[in-house]
């Protein structure tokens, strides 16, 4: 059961006088507000004294569109980043151990916490309110360039040496991304198993539509090849982006995927704090031949593309934003 109640969280409700275990449970209320592929929320948590363990919930994977679970682990990285951001905000130091149990890929990270922490430079400007304000605007953006200060702040988000962040308004790069995106849309919606999987998640009401519309949307996507209209809309949104962004890594391991998710969420939160919209564009990365072609656009050899997104100013600035529902914390918290 998903609900929007999870977004009703207030900083002043932090249990400052409680045990660290209860405090960490409060921090996890922010972790579950992270973005995830198709809002599948493929995570589980366990709190043990002064540590939090983050697990992959592989039952919420997408074997058709994400057979290697790259997007699943990027989603875990987004949740982990939310946890670290809010931990620093409330004065915790943290030490992350990635994949601490060899042979157990489901345990993505173990994080030990202690008092005495301060926000790191790469997370400067991000508040707990930023986490609540972050939302996805997948519409066309306004034709407005980003100030140099915004670009500088976004580039400063990268603190992982094994990751590369490219933010560009280069027209040739944009044309290639546009073509790759259109081809990815065509390939995906021509595949009935892809449509069936997407229809399933729409039917789970994870996109925040009313139950009746979710049911209708599920049936429509499952039975109709919507590749042409989706591609037409995607062409418009690529053209409207002030910048296109690409996170690449030196490897293609789940560790690289988790770290990619952390950087992407840190960048999204930083953009949100400055009134800038970010929209992930995952379809190109799902096809090995298109992903390989994308690698050839990187102006340095040896980098594996991991996550593509666009940045710009929304037409909806100032309007109420709509959040997608979340699984309650109790549903993702192990005893």
C-alpha cells in the first residue's frame, strides 16, 4: 500500500532527547522520500543500535527493463544520499561501508553514525526541507539559460573520484541524445513484455494517479504501442533542456551504481534548493548498443555512462508540486 502521508514530516519533530536508534528511525523517514526508477522504492532498512543497513528489495526489481539491476542500485544510492544529507543536518558523523558482506549483494551499505558531524562541502545548501520539496517535472522546460553560479554549484556536487559528471548545452551532444532517446522509446514500446511490466507498475498506483486512472493507464500501456507519442514528447523535452547531464563511472559494478545514485540525488537536491528542475532520462541507458554509443560522446576514454538527465527551469515554478506516494516506513523497515 502506497500513500502520500510520508511527505508530511517536520524537522521540529526530530526526537532530540530519544535514543540514537529512535533518532535513526526518524532519519529514515527522509531516506524513503528519495526518487527511484518508476517509483518502485526497491529498498529495505534495518536499524541496529548506532547503524543503519541498506538492502536491495529485489522483489521490486524490473527484470525486463532493468535485468542487470543497474537502475535498482542507483535508486538505493539516492535513498542512501538522503539519509546522509539529513544525518549531517542533525549533527551526525557517518561512515559508510559499501557491500560489507562479500557474496551478499542485497546488503548494499552499512552506515555507522555518531554525534559531532557537520555538512560536507558537496552538500552545502541542502536542507531537510529541500528533500521534501524535491519533485519530478517531466514536462517541457522554459527557454532560459542557467546562470554560471548554478552550473558551478552543480559541478561541485561531485566528490566521488571514480565518477565523471558532464553538464553541457552542446548542440551536437543534444542532437545525439535526442536520436538515442527516440530510438530507445521505439525499442521499448515495441516490446510487449516491456509494456506489460510498465503497465503493472502503473496499476500499482506508484505514480500518484487515482485508482481508476491507474487501472486505465495500466491497460492502455500494456495493450498499445505508445512509442510514437512518447517519442514525440521526449523530443520536445530534450530540446527544451537548458543543460543535459550525464554521470559516468570507471566501472559498471553495483558499487558504481550506488555511488551514481548518491551523486545524482545530491545534484537534484542542490538544483531544487536553487529553484532548478531536474528530470532523469533512463531509457537510453537501458539498451547496451545505445549506451555504448553514448560512451563515444564522452570526451575522454574509459568511462561507462550510468545516468542521463536534463536540467532547466520549469513552467510550473510557483505552482503547487505533486509528490508520488511512498511505502510507509514500517513496510520497509526490518526488525
